[in-house]
C-alpha cells in the first residue's frame, strides 16, 4: 500500500494520555467505577431496588399477618421465627440482581466496549459484586428494621448477633456469585426470571424458612433437612435467640446449623466464584 | 490483466518482511480466524502507515468485523500475526488496548446513563485521572456537537447522536489508532457528512484510522488505501483512484421496451463505454461503464438518431456490486 505518512504522529507525552497504575490499585479503582455505573442505573430506574427493599417487607407482612395465624411454632411467636427465614430467602433471591444486569450487558454489547479498554478483566465482575453487596446490605438492614417494627427481637449478645449478620453477608456474597455465573449462562435477561421461578422459588420454600419442617410430608422433610436454606435459617434463629423448631430428621446440618451454615456458604463461594470467572473468560473470548 | 494476480493482497512496499516491520500504525501478516469449519478471515495482510486511513470495503459477512475484532484484541487470531501501535495483539493485548479506540457496529454506550457520565466513566476506565476524564468528556461533547444533549439519558438519543457519542467514547484516551466498524451505517446523509468531517480532522491530527464500510463512496472520501474483502479474503487493494480506474467510473443503464432492440442499443452505446457492455435479457437493460466526460444527453441523442425506442436511461455511481463484478470476474472489464 502506498504510505502517506506525512502527518505528524503524536509522540510527546500527552497530559491526558492513560497512565499505567499499579495492578491491584487499578483493579480496585476500575471496580469502583463499574460499581458506580450500577448505582447510577438505580438512580435512573429506582424500581431496580424494589427487590431488596419493598419485596422483603412485603414478605414479612404477608407471612407474619396472613399465613402467620395458621402456622404454629413451639416455644415462641411465628413473627419472631419468620425473620430468620425471610432474611435467608431474600438473600437467595439476591442472585437475580446480578444475573439480570450481566445478562443485559452481554446482550447489549456494552461488554465489548469494556473489553477494548485498558482495564483489568475481572474489574467488571468485581464492580457488579460490590454494587450488589451494597444492595444486600440495604436489604438486611431493612428486614431487621421491619422485624423490629413487627415484634421481632434478638435475645442474644452482640457477638451472636454479629455472627448472624456475618453469616448472612457471606451467604449473600455467595448468591451474588451464583447470580453472576447465571447471568453469563442464560441466553437473555428474560430467562433469568424463568429460572428464578422454577428453581429458586421451590428451593427456598422447601426449607424451614417459612414453616417448621415437621409440618411437611416425610420425603420432603429429608429434602428440607439437607437444604442449606434450612440450615441457614436455623443458624440465624439460634444466633438471634429466636424460636427454633424441632429437628425431625437427625442429620448433621440440622443438629449443628451454625457450623453447617458456615460450611455451606464457603462451599457455595468455592464453587460459584471460579465458575463465574471461568464462564466470564469463555463468554468474552472468541 | 485482471487475472488472479489482482487477488494477491500484499501490495505494500516492504510488507513482505517479518516482524521487524512492526510500526506505530497497523500491520497484519497472514491473519486468519476460523469459527468451527468456517474461515471468517483468511490470509489477511495489512500495512497501514501511522496517520493514514485504511478502508476495509465489503458486504455483510465479508469478514470485516472479524478482522477488526482481531486487531482490537477482542478476538484471538487462529493463525497469523498482527501488531497495532507497535505491539503484538496477542502477546501485548494490554499495551494495544491502551493505545486504541474502538467503535463496534452496535453502539456500545450505556442507554441508562446520560452522555456526560458515559464518557466520564469510560475515561476513568481508560485510566485517566478523575479531573482529566471530566475535562476530556466536556471537550469531546463540544467537539461532537453534543453539548445540548450532554445531560440527557442516552436512550433518548437519535441514531446519529448515539454514533457521535460512541465516537467520543473511543477518543477519550486520545488513541493513536482508531477502529470504526461501519461508522455511518444507518445514518442520514447529513449526519454522515458531519461524521466524515470529524474523522478527517482526527486523521489530520495524526490519528491512524481503520474503518469498515459497505459504501464505496465512504471509502473513496476517507481512505488513503482500500482493501476490498470478500468471503474473508482480501480480493483487491489499492488507493481509491487506482480502484476506480480498475472499475471504470460511473455506470449508464439503458432499458429498452423490446428484446429485439437490446443488441442494437448496445451497438449505439458501445462507443461511449470504457469497457465491455453487459446486456441483461431479463430486465432488457444495457449497462456500460463510462468516463466522467460522457454526458447522458449525448447517449440519449445517439439512441434517438438510431431510431431506438428507449424506456429508461440513467447514470449512477459504481456500487460495491460493480466493484465485485469487475474485480472478481477474471478477464472482466478493463
């Protein structure tokens, strides 16, 4: 080709030219930029926050006052029993936020733009994670306040309460990464809703989250007893000093719910984080 | 003379060498990308000197986008090598990304953010300090005539505005090499002219530009060199004037009412043509490539003098189809 290279090429350092920052600092800074993008999305579409604000309150009121009368809990009130369950269920549903957001990004091609920028690849995922972490912190706060307003109390000391919240945060983090993975597996954002209803709904309901396991038929009792949601709900209740229903199947997770919950959470993270990172590599490589 | 030799892609002086030839522009040597059984791009050689414009011309599916994706590190070449701004796209992807701007065919600005914030966030992700990102965003909004819309959500933007914003997003970090994939597809003529002006200014400032297009006119207006792609391969390269010389300028189409008059009309038109005529018996049309000096009135008058009844006569610019017809037909019209 004929070279027409007479135009001067900028070689002098340009004050606006990108600077190479230290890798970890750059990763964190980039992640915060991505997180800010999510926060701005919420400012534009506040409805996006409904699932972590109004929805948990609705569940507390619905179960506490509508179903509550029909569900008997030994050794305490149903509304005290309920909060532990709803906390866990809300965090399990917390996977849909990142799943929808990431599936939309992939569909819209925004992700190609990000990939052509000099950012660390994982900053995009980490940004989503940080934003979602903020969202679930809000959800936990709102739920505890709603609980206080409807008669729930923690009867233990600050250490147990702290452990309960730490456990919930770890579970929430795990579910965010499950959602991150899911967002990159589905073909469109709409599919996330479908999977939510056929998979996550039953998983959270066949557990001790809303009703005592003893009220279920025998086969379901086995399922519910091994369901991490049951262990987590029981652990949170135990740590808050709320009523815990009798163990009907003598399985280890139900006999030691706190220890089992920590293990479940670590396991979820240990599987979901590498799966999400791998999926991200696959989806953004061709 | 248009035998298979014109299909050979590498006309760059000195481009036959090895990796020593890497420079601040763009180079590709035997670049290829295979998706399963299909080669989307094969044996692509490019040598784009810094500060020049290369137009990749071709239909949908010709491999233009895949070529751009490989050069911008979004897609990993199956074979061959490429360097952009002096860095290998595979081994030094991060260095390449620090020096390029990319606008893909899909607009990739965030519809749920306003224009200014879109640019500021991309500026931050391009590793600009906060103040510099803000200043540069404001600068580009003015330059691309988006000041009035700066604080509106992008989802309310027209196609032309989104394109301009997309271009602004590529320019934040002052890239030395800019890749634009069909930058004006879907734009009205006015917006297209505006965008061309902006691009010319950039190139005058020293930016190297690679753009893909389906429009011969666009490649002609902007590019210093053109690579015509078809089925993943480069089928011709040259400057716009070289290519135009080969394809022979404008086309005159004459449609006659009766099949019997087709050949007679051809005989009358022949002296005006710069190459062989093409006679289409189905549409009853004679097509001839003509030089710039041929006036359509003269053709009509000649047909009239010969007593040939004519249904329609028109003159048009050569299209991409004409380019392919001419360039890919062995022994085609000179």
